[in-house]
């Protein structure tokens, strides 16, 4: 059977035998290639350590004859011309031997090895020979930081993931929102390590929204007197010099050979050069009487290319401004054009661009554009469709202006992820990361150009799930919401809740769009065990789908999963064959696998975990601990699962695993006179922070410092279980039902300190409270009230009151 990798390999021949990676495995680098391969061998070793949650295997320079079973041998020297600059040969047997003509081929082969080892989940790999090479030299992605800041953890995830899929280019904006030079340098260094070449872009002369507004003297002025704050006046020599100087400030950061110049949608989305007579005047003055504003535009592109060429780099530009209107000046034929649309008046055809000498990259916006977030009216922007990409997209389909897939002018394809304004409609970094997962895998297959493993996406999707994420991927942080209704944000940033109904079904409610109603509602589930008996904790899985777990009347667990991010109807329901007494607590482990812990009917706790992230096959472990209530679980700063549960001795027990997803559990106890079920979060400094109700109705707060817990008692009159949350400003906050049925709300006056303030939010509630941040950082809370309805409250602004409340669903239990 052909190895299940993404992209698929070009050639495979099976043979007898197996390869097994184990604790004694080492990486041997051929002495003749050590200067070229040692750095990549060290990266490979680190990734193997992350994959198996062990110390990286040793890397040593030694001849292949020294290899023992389980070792991996890396070398150069192949003469097979078909492998080209990026191909490799992988011989799998008792020893794994990876060779190529060039360094880059060995690196891409190491990505294949990681996928094979990941997909077999520690089992031996089938012996055989792989010969593999890419069909296209450009396998790119653009991740749009122009209007949105992504932190370094996010970038690290994306770069490793792109490399894992054999993407070799990444376009980013050097003038993106909030990005610093140091962050750009870190991105460049990590990308170079993983052979994903960064193509920096500072778009000009249009789309200069981030750098041009303070410089009115350089802005293009309409005859009406209006200045275009994002369009450079290319007829102004000082403006041109200023703009080229901006680029030169950033060139030294990036070692790659290409600068993306942009050169699209000038001076506005659909063009409009003819509306600015100064551009035509400049064109005639510089290029002769036949020239016009379009010639001035092409001349600006050529001047930029020449300026950048002096620094040893070539430029790329977008296609939409390459039109028939220019009379004198053509863009330098050495400029590669990224073709994304054929839907503009007067565009040069693909064949005309080729006739002029241009090489092309396909960025077809009808297939491989991802537009995140929502429109101002709340409707969802069109996202890429992995099924459609996999089953229908051809690399030679340039928005209906077709080429043969093997045309020599076609360098490859680029996936583009955009964050369009307005900012308040953007989705979170987490939502973008989750929603791109499938599309990037479909594009990776097309960009490598190997024979597909399956013809349909439905058959390919299990392979996608099995290959998973790159080693070292850190899944989005899972934030517990409390012991009340299940609350989450869905894949489109909409706040959603889940609660048990009196008829045994699950009540599901969700906003119309992020931060706004009206709320919609539906009821489903309750299919197993005589209906739902407990609360319904919910989590967003690694694919952006909501998943809930709920205890049934028969003491089993019902699992319901959304079919796709932000959509229904819900049809995927299963019953987990376990016997439980309470409500489960859930988290995503370091590999993105859904993990839960729940009080077992036989005593102790039951730990459940998916075998493959988002795949729905479970494995279970009994933990023999003295558990007398419902637990809470989080990942600590080292991504290791930690849970807290009340013991029969009225104390709190902390359980922490040795490694992120394997090893023994270590236990310790803390606190005293505990009567309620605990809450557990990480504070601003990534320390464990717990809270629980005491026997005298006070609130025990506990902060983990090193090997001990610092505990304090606070407040009074608490009757329900506590919900903990962390505000955007780093202050911890709690919510709990008091003896009057009101919601008590407390918050740190300063992050990390013990002085707290408190407010009574009222409410007449009968359930515990759940709390979560919405898409802009406001806390929102949910609890059932005395009328069996859902009470929903929200802050006026992140970290601030006053609070507003409304009632939602009814018929709740």
C-alpha cells in the first residue's frame, strides 16, 4: 500500500521487512555531507523528540556501515536527475536510509519520515523504497498579518506545519499590524531552519494603509482635493524615494532571494489610474508623448525592481494591474507574476503575459483564497473549500484562463489567507488556524503534483486526520469555563452554549454573529442512556468543530460533534462505553487530542483520550485516586495535563502527568475543609491557580509556586461551585452563586496579587455559573435561573462593567 503521506509520494515499491524507531535510534550523517546536512539533521532530531515526547536522538557523523537497526542514515551523492534539486530517495528497512542530490531533498525526505512515523502511532513502518520529487518549484502560502497581529506561538505553529506539508514559501507583510523587527527576524530565522523561504511584502504603490497615512505629502490626490491615504503619488519623486527607502530598511532581515512588491489594486480595488491626471502627466514627461498613467505605474514597478535587484533579490507582483492600457512601458519580463483573477477590465491574458516572458504563480481566488471573519452585516465571508480544492482544482486553472498543468511558465501555486477590514469582524488567530487545516492539506497535494492517494476528499480526509499536525505543534489553549452550562466560541468566533433540558436533550444556543444577537437555538442529542443527566461541557477541537460530552441517565457519556466549523445539522452522536458518576472536564492535549477526566462509577477517576486528534476513537485509563467530586483539568506551562479534584478528606488533590501525553501521574494534596468542586486555570504568569468552596461558604484561592501552594480564604456566603477566568489585562476573576441565588463576581485589582474586589451581579440563579471571553475579550457568563431559562450576562467592555443581562432559552433542567 502506498504510504499515507501529504503530499503523496511520486513512487513507491514495497519490500519485505519493517523499520522501527526506538530509544536507541540515532541519526548518522555521511561524513562527506556533514557540512551540508548536520544542521538539518539536528532539526530532524528535535522533531523526532517532539513526535515521541522523548529526548532527541543523537546525531553523529559516521559512515553508513556503522548503522544499526533503528538508525536513520542521511547522505548526498545521488545522480538521479529526475529527483532534481528537491527530490529524495528513501530506503526503508531495519535501517532507514535517506539520500538526495541536494540538501533540500534530504530535508523534505525527513518530513516524509516524520509523517510515516506519526501515522503508524509507534508501530513499525513497512519496508520499501520511495522516490519522490516536486512537480512545481513554488509551493506557497500567504498568511495575512497586514491588518491583524499574530503572536510568535502562532507563527511557529504555521511555519512548522507548512514545512511538514512541504510548502517552501511564505509571504508575510513587514508593515503588518503590531509586527516588530525582532518578530520579523524570529520568523525569518525559524523559516530558514525549516526551509520555508519568507517572501516579505510591503505592498506599493497601493494598499499602503499601515505606513502612508501620517505622510500626506506623499499621498495621491484626486482632482476633487481628496487625498488617498493608502495610495502613493508615484508622480512625486520624493514619495518614490521614501517608499523605496522603506523597503531597504527591511531587506537585510530576510535571506531569501525574492521580495514581494505587491503592485495591485492601485489606487483602489478596481483600479482607477485614469482618474488622476498627474499620473498621465508624469508618464508623458518621463516616457514620451504616447505614455499615460498606466505606463507610469509599470515604470514604478520596474524602478522598484531595479532598486531591489541591487540588493541581490528579484521581485514578484500581483496580476490585476497588468492591463492592455499601457502604451509604452512594459513590466520587466524577469518579474514573476502571481495570477489571482481574470475578472478585471482590460487585463492581459495569461498567454499575453507568457508571450512577454513572465513566469507565473497561480493564486486563483475562486479556489485557494481564504477570507476569514465576517462582513459588516454579520454574514460569513467565503472561505476556501478543501473538498473542492482536492477534487476540482488544477494548478493550471488560472481563474478560467487555463494552462496545461505542465506548462514551463507555471512555477506553482500559492494559498492566500486574508484578513479583510473591518477589524471588529475579524476572526481570532485560533479560529483561522483551525479553519485552514484541511485547505492547506488539499493545496499541499496539488502543489507537490504527485498522484493522489484517493480520488475523493471523503476518502482522503481520514489520511489528513491521521497525518495530523507537525511535531511540536501547540494546539490552541483550552480555557475551562466552569461547572455550569457548557460554553465556547465556535470556529467563527460566535459564542455558543450547551445545557441539559428537562426532556433529556441538549439545548444549544448561539449568537447571530460575534458579539451580537439575536440568538438562535435548537435541541438535539439525548439519544443514549435515557437522555442527558448532567451538564454539557463543550470544546473546540483541532479542526474548529464543537464537541460536547455529557453524562446520561444510565451513567454513560454521550459525545456529540459538529460536522464542520460553525455549521450543522448535528448528526454525529456516539455513546462512550464507560460508567461515570459526575460531569467530565475536557482539554486538548499537546497533540490536539481531546482528553477528558471524570469520576468513575467504580471509584477513582477515568481518563479518556482520542487516539487521533478529532478522530473519535477513544482509549481509557483508570486513575486510582480518592475522588469525591467533579474534577477540573488544564495544560500547565509545559503543556502537561494537570487536574484537581476534591478528596474524601476535604482536601484538593493535584494530579500531573510526567510528560505531555504519556508517563505516570504524580499526586499531591493541598487546602483544607473543601466542600465544592474546584476550578483550575493558568494565571498571567502561566502558574496553576485553583479555587473551591469551603465548608463554611468561603472561597479558597490557591496559587501554585514551585512545589508548593499558597492558599488564602476570601469572601463568604458562597453556595455554588466556582468559575475562574483570566481577563485580557491578566487579572484573574471568579463567579459563583451565593446563598441568595445571586452571582458573586470578584477580580484581582492587579495581576498576580492577592488584593481582590467584589461585586454582586444579582440574578436569582439555580445552577453554577460558566464564564468565557468573547471575540474582543469581554467576559460573558451563563447560568440557569429560577424559571428554567438561561440567564446571559456580558461586560460593556473587556475588563469593565457595567454588566448587561438577558434571558435566553427555557425548559432547562
